[in-house]
């Protein structure tokens, strides 16, 4: 629309200057020229703001280029280029060229356990490819991950490991095993074996607030321990057991003793929760891990004015607080509900 108006103004101005449209003086034609360039400003601003960062790509320098078809472009930007991970943008790609590239990748074998245009797909060797197209900038996002390396493995014992069934496969590796969580990768586990393992976990008591799909299972047991089991693809399963979690209800009564009323931002452990208006009452239902948590309230006009309140979570429960905002401070006190 802006381009059409700009062309119309320039065309009329040229007719005025050569006498086709008779006018007195040159002021009007000059004004039309100026207006036409004003219409160009939004386009220039958009181009500066949204134009993708680009540089010349030397495809022979891309470490995993042999695992994918080479895109038909020499412009883009590489964020990560290692033997394990490739993350890059490829510029100057039309939609038809992108669609053709997707088919080329499928012909390369990227059709296992997924779709390259969704969550990604694997090939026969275990490489995982994910593609996304930005039509407004004619840009393709490309992410390639090398195969996950697993070996003969002994499942841990003690701690979190004793809460869950031992997987059937002895191929895997431990990602972490500490006071906060146990995370393991288990190989040689197809989706049927994944589903069977989820059944075993539910039989072991992980049925509280559970959510189950073909590739993901999350639940807690009666003690509050959180279990997440996911089918990554390429016959690999991720199992994570983490520290106890409890359902905690937080009731807030917000009062203002100041003539200069103000609202507050509400955080739990530095995670933003809500924007609370003065003289309001709010209730929040949160899932918190066992231990201490910091509730913080911050003046929406002055981030230097805030206060914190510590709660200690040992079981599911409820806490009620009165938040009072004075002219130069914020205070919090627990109240009976």
C-alpha cells in the first residue's frame, strides 16, 4: 500500500514538472516528492529491524555438511558449528526452494520418529534434523544434532533410582545423579518398550496428577517425587526423577496505606508470577519443590523498592499473606485465613 502511494505521488509530481499537469510554481510538485519519501520510511524501518543478519557461508567449513543436502544458498548465519551440533539460518530461500529442500532431506532418510518440519526427525544413523521456514524474511532455520552415544550400562542404585523400576535395556548413560535429580538415557527402547515402562512406573505408584501421551509421561507419587519419562526417538528414552513437589495455595491480600497508590510485581524464586493491583485479593495455586522459597514483591514504578518473604515447604498446604504498600516501603505479614 505504501509503495503504491509513493509511486502515485512521484508520478503526479513528474507530470507537474514537465507541464502535463499545469500548476503554478514548483512548490506543490516538490511537496509531493517529499511526501512520497515519507511513505518510504516505514519500509526502511522494517527492513533495518527485521532483515536477517547474514554473512557468506563456506559450506565446506560446516562440519556435518555431509549428513544433509547442501542448501542452494551462500548467505546466512551460523550460530553453532561442531561435530555434535549445527545451528544456523540460511537466507535467500524462497518457499518453493524450501519445500524442495525438505523433500531432499526426507530422501536423505530423515523420516524416522518424527517430521523435520515439526519436532525433528532422525535418519538411519541417528542424526536428528529440524527445519523451520520464515516466509516474511525468506529464511530457513536448520538444526542438526549428531547421534546420542550410548554404551553398555549399569543402572544406578540407591537414592532416586530406588523409586522407579529398572529399565529392561542395559544400554544407556547417566546424565546427572545428585541431591536434586536423577536423569538417565536408555537405548534400545522403542515406543512399545517405552509404553511398557510407563505401565511399570504407574504400577510403582506414579499416578498423582499424571499426564500420558505416546511419547511423554509425567506424574508424581504419593510422597511428592516427580517423574518424567519421554521417548526422544531413535529407540532412546529419557527418565528423570526429581525432588519432592507439593501443591501450595498462596492467598494474597494487597493493601495500600499510601496516598500515592501503586501496584506490584509478584515473583517466586525470581520467576515472574503476576502483576497485582493495589487493594485486591488474589489466590495462586503453585507446585513447589520441598524446601525454602522466596516470595518477592516489587513496586511497579520503582524496582529499588521491594520486599521478600520466605516460606518453607514440607508438605501440601496453604499460606495467607497481607501485603501492605506504604509510601517508601512494602511489608508482608502472615495472617490466618
